[in-house]
């Protein structure tokens, strides 16, 4: 039986990439990783954001959070330091502030491709490329050509990528993910749901993900000794 893990995250969330690094490390060390299925689901921190925003990340956050620029720079500095500890090189000065809606539609196009090709991991590669492109390389996640280039590199045909950017069906899929998050009471990302029952909020330490994987696996895959229903003793007595 496969262990299903659903992860709600936004490309515009710096903690989502940090959490991805930590979760990926935990999963890589998990003995049953080949029997784990991971699905990245859509979440938007600011769906009202225009396709592109003329300003820096510091200016944007100062405006929407009602903070002084100096406070925002201090906050971003702390996030950058934590990211560096995970081997990431965040560059908030180069970051392009843009709506993540198109990128989420593209991720759903990649998920559709994975469903058509069992064993493919286009969505996983694209998710990684979008996050690192946004936070490390100043990629404009609102630019069609930039998004299509990443999708093609991840293994999605260009025609499918361009069609996916404006596909109403994929937009509905994004909205369904957002509705599912609301139904679960998700108030921030990243948010992890293991086996449809256990929720983990935030970019937890790798050790926390390791413990969660082991716990859920043991609960959903109880140990069965060799021999099946061999004779044994219990509170009611011993079997023949």
C-alpha cells in the first residue's frame, strides 16, 4: 500500500522551498520511500496580486504587511540565513514580485502529464525549478516564456505548457486545491497532509518529518510476522 502525502505550498513562499529541502532530505532517508507518493497542491498567499508588480519584494511586503522597510529587510535577512543553512542562496534584491497563478496552472499541466505517463516526475522537477528560479535566480513567475522554458526543461512538451497557462480546466484544478486547503483549515504554507489524516504545518526540521513518516508508516502498515495465522497465545488462551 502506498503512503500518500499531499503538500500545499506557494511558489511565492520562501518557507515552502526551505520546507521542501527538509522534507526531501527526510524522504530520501526513509526506508520505504519507494512506496510514498507525493503530490504538490496549489496555494496562493496573495491571489489578488497583479500579474506583475512594479516594485521590490521589500516594498511589496512593507505595503501588504504594514511594516517599515527596515523591519522587512531584517525579516528577509533572517529567512536568507535559514535558507543558506539548507544550501539555498536566496536573492531578494533580484526577486520579481508576480502573481503565482500561472505557475500553479502549469504545475497542474505537469501533474496531468505525470498521470498519462506512469512513473514520470515532471511535476516534481517543475516545482523545484519554479521555487529555485523565483528565490535564487530572479525568474519572473508571471512571464509566459520564462515559465514555458522551465516546463520544457522539466519534461513537459512546449505545446502542453503554453496551453496550460490559460487552460480553464487547470484554473479550476487550482481553485479546487485552494478550496480543499480551506476545508482543512489551512492558514499558511507549507502544509503537509500524510495519509489524508495527519497534518504538519510549516517548514519543520528534517527530524520532525522523519519522525512523522515513521509514525504514519507504522500505523498504516502494521507488522505481520512470517507464517500469517500461526498458533499463538493470547488473553483467552493458546491456540492449537
